C-alpha cells in the first residue's frame, strides 16, 4: 500500500504536473520512472521513503512544469517539459529576407592589412 505522503502526492499533485502520469502497479513500490521522448527508460527513483514535499521538490528539480490547477494551460515553452530541447535542432522560423541572402563571409574574417 502507498504511504500517506506518496498517496497524497499521487492523488493531489500529479494532476498539476504536465507530462507526469501515474501508472498503478499492484504490489509494486512507488517509483518515479523517467522516460526519454522515445519512451526509453532513463532512470528509476524509489519514492517510498520520501515525503510529499520531497517528491514535489524532486519533480520540479527534474524540470516538470507545475500548473496552478489541473486544467490550467501550459505555457508554450513548457509543452515538452521536462525534455531538454535538442541543441542540434535550430528553432523553427519562418523564412525571412535575411535567410535568402548569402552569408557575409568577408566581414571580420580577413583583417585589413
């Protein structure tokens, strides 16, 4: 059975977190399982000995976004939280006039002699 602290977190706090889901496994100790965006398991953190406050702190440190209410909208920058954006992907942009001009290679690369 869930300890009262973990149970309070599960019933009252999980609905406030974006991208945090509860899966009930009968007889299993409560664990926080962190998955990658491809649903690969990254880490398991046992919650049995933690207080509700400690679990909340942990989840927020991991980057999960906590909403004011379960139905509150999630800001755009937190839609994929806690996933870190991949540094290799440039932010999506509409093409601008600047992107059509060739890069200005001459500036700054060749100091005047």
